[in-house]
């Protein structure tokens, strides 16, 4: 089963992560899920996941995705994750991946490569993302040993309307699941109850690591004072989001238009 590695690495008595279970069956043309989870573990990284054949294909991207086509981002393929993992946000108290998980982006994806399984085998998958933060055309391409590791890929944005010289991980660092939550807020439990039933480990190596993670989470947090001062930027952010939503709906409209044009031709 595709989720064997996932299962092997975890003790489900001790972790709040979802059980290894296959997701819904999909037909060609059905909407597929994607997400990016920002993961403050022993090292900060971003887990990029694409739904395929009932599981989430997964890559750990140390620097996170970039919407600048010049920035090719290293993406190390990791074990497939359960479909239900996709909306996970919260604290992994101990064991594999111990740390804080933030749902940084999610949405739908569609393949641009004709045969996804073949594209995955050759290591050159082209696709479109429709998330809150990441949109448009992308490619994930296997490096074939460049840099040494057999599981290393590069995640690259194609040039289109959704590309730009913006540092998206800095520009939009917060959760899309718990509005505007940072790691500290997720740690404090300002996130749905389901995923933070277990308190982080207090003693031993994990406890020591968690102390570091908590300190890092707090240092990354803007804090209440700064947050109060950013009200104006918040409004701008809300406006940006509106603008992006408007762009999105017009994109959907134009897509519909071209679809009806295509239908008219037939
Ligand atoms: Mn991770």
C-alpha cells in the first residue's frame, strides 16, 4: 500500500496526525487537492503535496515555493501522505516530524502533462495550481542525481500572470486555515481542537527540541504590539485578497468563456 512508509514512521497512539487511509476515488477531470504545509520541526521547511491516486504525493521544500521563475527550489520527495493529512494544522507532539504544522496554502491542481503517472516516472510533471497564494503554471522536475540525492527535484514557477519578483513566503507568511495565525498562535491552540489534543513532550530530546521550536515560533511571531500597528497593512492585505479574488473570478469567467467557445466550435 502506498501509505506503508507513512504508517511505519508514526505511532498513532501518540500523534494527532491522520490515520493512513486512501482518499476519494477520482475520475479524469475531477478536481484534485493540493496543499503546502509550513513545518517548523528541527528545520523550518515547506511540505508541498499533490493529491494523486488517493494519496498526497509529498516533497519537502527547504526554502518554500517561489513565484519567481528564476528561483528553482529544491524539493526532496518524501513518503506519500494520506489525503486527510491535507488540511492538517497543529502540533505534532513527539516522534517523526515533531513540531508545528501550519496550513500555508491549499486549493486545487490540474495536470498540464497528458499522462501524470508517466510524467512522474520520467520526473517532469507540469501542472496548474489554484490556491490562495500559489496560482498558475508550474513544473516539478527530477534532478536525476544532480546534487547527489535520488529523491531530489526542483519546483519551478512558469512565466505567466501569477509569476513575479515577490518573496511569497515572506509576503504571505501566515495560515490560510486559521485566519492570520502564526506558529505561536497555532502552538497556543488558536486552531481547531481536533489536532492539538496532545501536549508537546516536556522531557528528553523531543522536549529540548520543542523548547527550541517554541522559542523560534515566538521570535517569528509579530507579537500583540506589532500586530496592533499593522492594522493598516491588514486592510491593504484584505484589499489585495479582494483583488486576487476578483482576478480569480475573472480568470474563471474567461476559462468558462473559452470552454463555451470550444463547445460552440464542436
Ligand atoms: Mn515536514
